[in-house]
C-alpha cells in the first residue's frame, strides 16, 4: 500500500513492484500512461483529484473515486475495471461507467440517482453507510444486492424482483418485510435488527450467518435447506438449528462443539475450522463430508456412516491409513496437491472422481 498526498511532486518511477494498492490525492506531478507500474491492481483517487484518468494501467481491476474534481465522461475509465466504488461526496452523472464494471459500490454519494443512472451491465450493487435515496434506480441486471447501514426506509416493493442474493451487513436495523420473494440466498452479518420467527420470507433456501452474527437462530424458516456459518458469536447448542437443515457449511475460524448439528444434516462441509475434531464429533446421520481448502486435522473423526468424502486442497498430509476403510466414494478436486502414494486410497473405495488435481498422478496412485 502506498499513499501520495497533495503536495507530492515527483516521478512515480520509484514505486516498487510489491505495491498493489495505490492512493493518490491531487498530486502535482503530471501523470501519463506508464506512470503507474503494472503491478497495481487497486487504485484510489481521492479528495480533489483533478487529472485525466488515461494514466490508469490495464492491470487496475478495482477503482475507488472520492470527491474528485475531474469531470468524467464516457471512455474516462479503462475497460479493464471490474469493481468501481464511488465514495463520500461523489457528485457526477454515472454515464462514464464502462460495461466491464460488474460490481458497483455507492457510499454517501451526493449525485441524485434516477432510473437508468446505472448501466445494465452491473450485477453486484453495494449500498453502504448512510445511503438515503429511493432504490428505483436499480437496473434489472442486479442479482446481488448488498445493504449496509443505509438510512433509506425500505418497504415492500423497494427491491426489484430480479434480486436473488441479498446481503444485510453490519449495523442494518430495519424490518425484513421488504425482501422480495425472488431472494433465495440471504446473507446476514452482525445486524442490529432483532430477528424472530416470520422475519425471513419462506422463499429463502440458503442462509448465511457470518462476521459476528449474535442472535438466536429460532427465526430460521423451514424452507432453509442450506445453512452457512462463518465466524458467528452466538453460542450454538442442541436444538439451535431447525431439523429441516440438510446441508451445513462451517467456515474458517469456527470454534464451537458440533453437538448442535441436527439429525437431518446429511451433507457437512468443513473449511479450516478451529474446533478440534475427534471421534464422535460428527453425528452418524452424515453421509457426505466435504473437507475444503486449508483443512488441517486428522481424519479419524469421520463416522462410519459417511459414504462419500470430497477432498479439496487440504493441508493435512495424507498417509496410508488416514482415510477410513469404510468409505466407498472419494472425490479429489479444487487444487488437491498431494501425492497419492500406494496405500493412501483404501480398498473399500469403489468410485473415484478426479477434478482439478495438481499433483501428477502415477502408476499405482490409485
């Protein structure tokens, strides 16, 4: 990360190739193509910046604009930018946004948005701190909507029915009755609004509780089949999760006993959780077990009811005897990068599926 302030007046050829994130205020030095090294992928143009943007290298994928003075027009931003963030006080029409931008973040902007303000190429829209405008500007191409602590009071009909993924982030404190029936994937961070049975519409099938979520889970409707838990604070206990959940995904840093898992869960996905697993940790109703990237614990916790084991790029080094001999199906994928020496795969395995495996397979590997 490198930050250059208003009075900076030197060539930028000193920037080392390790700099990936560059912050520019209204520096005095005249910028030209090749001024910025091609290693920069994130660029912030901040308060008062008043120069043409033709110096931006094609490596920049993330562009952040805050109260810049330079008047933007079509072609101002290179077509390589995918993520565009318009921050505090931004007050220009959005006609300059190139079709390459799929992610658009709006935070405390002053420009009054209207229908057609946002190009129909945007798929992910982020409305952040204190956003306070009517949402009728959202184009029908937006399928993922992220709402932080916005001021605008949401009501049924506020969100277009094209949205299928809804993220309610830290500080969100409004009733959820505005959620349209098209939303199937709901992500809840540490929101302030107190949830209760009936808060979530029955159309939601995938629920993500993450980043400090700290409320009882009795609000989960019976339509939710897949539950994702990531870094939650709420202490889970038996009966915390409704017996309608069939797929449970536990992400990195999860550090609670697994005695809360209901008997309806038959598919369990474990990332690199902190909780130390041992025999008996997993209920005997689980038949499919997925161990994701970074998982680094012995596999002796796997119950004999598990028939199918999926291994991504786990850290735990497999050796003969690591994989239980009662498994019948084994899947390697997503960058699995260990050598499969003779004896690692037990004789009980009748079906093997190979996906994105990095280590070259050899004779006798299987």
